[in-house]
C-alpha cells in the first residue's frame, strides 16, 4: 500500500487522504469484472479496452491481428451489419459509416488458417508451364467455400474437435468492415488488411456478454450515429 497523507515531505496535502493510493485494476479487479460478466453483467469495451479484454482472457476465441500496411489515422470507412437479428444492430440499415483510427483489427475463430497460394493448384511443371496435367483432360479446380470461423480443419479434424467451443459460447460478429469500397472519407492505405474483418463482436461469457468494438462509438460528437450501438446494448442486453 502507498499512502497519500500529509507529512513532512508532503505538507500541502490534507484535503483528500488515503492509506492506499495504488492505481489500476490489478488481477483482483480483473477477476471481479469477470465474475460480474459471468453472473449476467454486460461489459462494453472499445479499442484499447477491447484489446485488454482479449489479452487478459475475458473475451475468448478472438485475436488481435497485427497489420503491416494499414494506415488509417482517423478515417471514415464503410461497414456492414452482418447479424441483423442482434439487438445491438437494432434500427440500423444494412450499412453504416465507422470512424476507424487504425486499430485494433480483430479475427474470430478457433485457429488462424493460412491460405496457401493458389497460382498452381496442381503443383506440376515449372513456373512458366501451364498448370495442366499432361495426358489427361484439364479439370478446373472448384472454388473453395470461404471457411467459417469455427469450421473444423479438413486435415485431421478429430485432433481439435474436443477443444471446439459450443455454439452458445462462440462470439457473434455483429458488424464487419465492408469487403470492398471501404473508404468514405480521409486517408486509407492497406485496406485489404481490414476488409471483411469484424468491427463489433458480442462474446458470450457465462450468463453475460462482452462487447468488443474496434471503433470508439462515443468519441466526442464525431460518432453520434454510433451512440445507439451502446444504448441498444445497455437496454437490450443488460440483466
């Protein structure tokens, strides 16, 4: 404990005093917040507090993705409502503008899938040869279905099936960055690193919920159109 009291070294104190002025939540505070959520509470986080909730294990099965090309120093980007039945999105159209200041970027799922290069799916021949097996008719490679965040892997799915979270525990992506035509106003470079990525996520935890947002929905008056995201959450999801 660090006291905050009048002494010879601090003679001007005296209005506000305490025996313990340690700052921050501490791990005990984190446990209290987790207990609050698991007992039915609602924890709304935005930007750095969303990163905190992920890194301290409160929001499970969500990762913060590092970016190398992205530049968005306060940019208005296009987003889409991906879960129209979620109470957070009540009253919103199919699309909405988001104020995005470059971070964080989320990824939802059980594991990170690395998509192999598809320039030569057959793997035959050299780099200058047509990708056609010789001596047999060419059959084009069928287009692969975009995997869902909690799909089992094609290779040995039984290895991870026991660790797969149940449907009631999986995060729900409510709003995502648009797949294309992202820029509405400002500077944006490396847009492919956020295209289609989650922007607002509902993470169930026990009887409660943790809301993760990659934007600050109540930043001064600049995001007044997003205020309803917070108000909807408070009114519709609080027990």
